[in-house]
């Protein structure tokens, strides 16, 4: 007996949005619950007080799978995404080298969060709503938010959140799934946003940095549709981030800026704006081989970029796979 | 016995947002439910395919009340609102005259919907969520959305929606309030958005039009922070709108554009983009004298710009008054 058709999805990052969109397209009512003020998770854009916008989380996305390609083509046609034609190189001990594998890199337009906004525009999304506990009953799920407001019933529940948070929310009641996911780590990442007063004069727009403390630096303003002020995003390595995880953001920003001069071999130059953001759950290590997890008995599913692949494309395909698992499950 | 502290607010226009913000500031948990994809109601901004943005609903706001002034000053300091310094005149039968009363006019920055976005940024808002029915029980309210998902319980419920919709949602069960509000009409308004290929050459930026079919025309791009393409918003009168209420939007757009040449005395010129939007509930006629309605027995409140004043300021003050009534009601 399954009288309740609707699906609740906790987490409105790429996986949750893709899952909800695919379910809704198949005629299933869906509601998303997101603890932060906007959708997109790490596909994020932050605006500084100076008005400049930085993609401080996910930097770009690539396309391998045919279904994702079709989606990306739609975004490009709608002006929601575009190719990033900046010059991207490899940087190690001051030596610049070309990347071996040329690959198309896409970004949201006019900012990375445009993709998620577009996916969410027709979905029921509950923002600034932290789900504190979930309750399973005969034929569905109820959710309680941090204001003690209940939402439901939902016939099925999807947790599109990091595995550690899923374990916590289910009170370690995931059965066989638990062993599968408890070792999946999402490594943290300190991101620095810096706006220079004048153009920072290096012969590239972004670099995969093979030198501590960075893994990546990028001229945000080399992406299409961005404003012209010279804005850069710097990503610290998981190792450096872990060592400085609880340090205040302004200290981290200053320290990493110092390192930036060193790693790029440039002398310090005037900065118009500087900020840092800590991503506590950023980069999946050893993602699961399967694209999504669905327990038909519990009517509970899990998805995310830690399922199937550590990329935006992986998160999208994980969400789609989650929706398909639900659509194919016995009612 | 009032164990449930939280308040549910249906409608995330200015009144609902102001009410929710004031309650949350007083420590009351609040959840907003909004049927459309974004917050702000008529404080709206629409982007055409060409990428131009139009404030197609509320055009500006004025400030009389001290509390609203304090709020507007905060918005201006934060870069969320600014003075509109365009030249605004009166237009009648081709004759331009100056307005008698000079008054400061403010707009959202960079678009009218910025105000609502700012108010909503820390509030729990459930978007694309149509509340279909409400249920009163011993000490609270439950809401059912169009997906048959329940939300609640809320100790008190606020309907920040047009009176006709409030009557419908309560199934005409508003007691004495019903007689008070059933005659309040929100007149409709057809709004046309037109982008000219070159600057439309008239010696003003906006006009109160005293000639059918318009009441108002404005150069949207004369507002601060807008892009520079010459975008205009035209508002048809309630009378004309009612006569053409069910006409297709593209027909309405073409017809009103023809009238625009006539009313402004200009010859037709090339148009880059043209669209029309129908506001079914736009302009309160004979608003209520009181700022808000709260029935402590039903634990149900109503607010909106049809309570106390037909302006953005009126909607804000109505929401604040609603919050105060709730905070002062016996628990």
C-alpha cells in the first residue's frame, strides 16, 4: 500500500535539484528542503561588499555523459551556461606548462549559481529550512525543521547531502548502506576571493597548482559574462585546509594571499577586496562506484557527487539515477 | 494553552515579508509560503529574453512614516535601494506639466525585486508552494499544499494575500472580518515592457498619464543601477485592463504600444523587445482604515497593502502591525 506519491528531497545542491527535476518531469510531486539561503550548494557565487561576484566553490564543469551533454546544450541555448575560453595551465615551482588533455570547460552564466537557479525555478524549494529530524512511519516520511514545524508526509525521502550528515540525520539507522558510506570523506577547502585594483599580470587565466598550499587559482573575470574587475579565486589544498580549518577567515585570506605572490612569482600589488570562505565538505575522496543508493524497504535514497563521481556532472547523474531508482521502485 | 510558538505566513510579498521579518527579529520562528518562484509579489522584476530587466509591477516607493524611513535608510546604506532622480511629469492630451508635490521616490537596486530578496535572505521561505487548504485545530494551524504535503503546526497563521484569496482559502469562514474585507477590490493592471533600439526621445523619464488607456509610463533605465538600454514600462488603467483582461498578452502589448505613440505624440520607432504582463490583483481600491486584522480566537491574521494604504510603505507598515498584533496577543 503506497498511497503517498510525493518525494521529499533534503539538500538543494546539484544532485538534489537534478533528482527533483527528473521526478517532477515524470509527474511526481516533489519538495526540496535547503538549510542555506539559496540553492546550488557548492555551485555557488558570492558577492563582496564592493559588488564583485566570485564563483568561490565549483569552478567549472566538464561533459562526458550524453544525457548531461543534452542538459548542458539546453543551458547554453538558454544563456544559463557558456564555454570558458580562458587560458588554463599547470603551475609547479614557478614553471608554467600546458595541460595535456584539452577539454571543454563550461561555467554558469552570468555566474556559477545561475545553473542551480535555473533548475530550481519551477521546483518547490524551502529555503533557510534546516531539517533537524526525520520520522519514518507506515507508508511515508515526515520531516521536522529546526522551528519544530513538520513537513510531509512524503512517500519517499532522498538525502542529497554529504554522507556524514546523512548518517547523523538518520541517527545511524541506514542498515547495510551505512557500512558502504561511512568511510567516504568530503575533504574541506579554504577558498580565497581577491579583487585586484589593476589587472594581475600573469600569462594565464587559471592554473592547476601543484605546489602547496594551493591546488587551483583562477581569474574569475576571465569567465564569460562576468564584470571586468580583476577578481581571482584561490583554492587551498585539503591538507593545508585541514591544518587551518578553525582559523579565522580574515587570517586565512591574508596568509593565502601572501602565498599567492610566492607561488605565482609576482610582487604584491594593491588589493581592492579580500575574503575567505571555508567549505567544510568540498571534495569527495574515493567516491562510491554506484550512482545512487535506494533502499525500497525504507523508501529512502541517497545521492550526491560522492556517489559515482566527484564532479558537477557526477552530481547531476547521481540525482538523475536517484530519480530513476525511485520511478522504477515498486509502489 | 499555547504550546506552539511558530507562525505560518502565506504570501511573500512586502506585507508577508515585513511581518515575518519583525516576528523573527522578536524571536518567533516563522515560515513563509509563496506560490510563485520568487519573493516580492508586485515588487517584481522581469528579465526578457534579450536580457533586459524591467520593474513591471510597483514602480517606486515613497516614505512618510518614521519606521519605514529607518528601514529605507538601511536599504540605501546597504546598496539595496536608492533615490530615483528621473524627471517625472504629468501628461494629459499631449501637454506636459510639472508635478505639484515634489517627493522623494526610491527604487530597489539594481532592480525592484532586490528589496524583497534582501528581506527574504534570512527567512524560511517555501517557493513554488501553493497552499490549497488550511486547517484549524486546538492550538494551531496546519497547511496543505497543492502536492497534498502538510506543513505545521503553526500557533498562528497570517494571510498576506489579496482579500478575495483569503476568503477563498478560509472557505468564507472569517466571521466578522469577512464583512469588513469582502468589498475591497484589488483592480487589475496590464503592464507592457518595451525596449527600444535607440533612446526614445521625450523630455521626461516617467509620466503620470491622465489619458486613456494609460495611468503611467516610465523609462525603466532612468532608475539607478539599471543597464543602459532604453527600456520602458507602461501601465494601463484599471478600466482598460478590465475590458481587455482575458486578451492574449502579445495582442495587449501591440495594442498598448500603438497607444503609446499616440499618447506621447511620437512616431513609431524600432522595438528590440516587447512583452506584456497581467497583474490580476494590482491596485487596492478603498483600502481598509486599519493596518492589519487579527482574530485572537481564530489565531488568524490578515495584512497587505489593502490594509491601511495602497502603497509599498502601506504594505510594509501593515506587515509590521500584523507582527505587533501577534506579539501582543495573549499566548
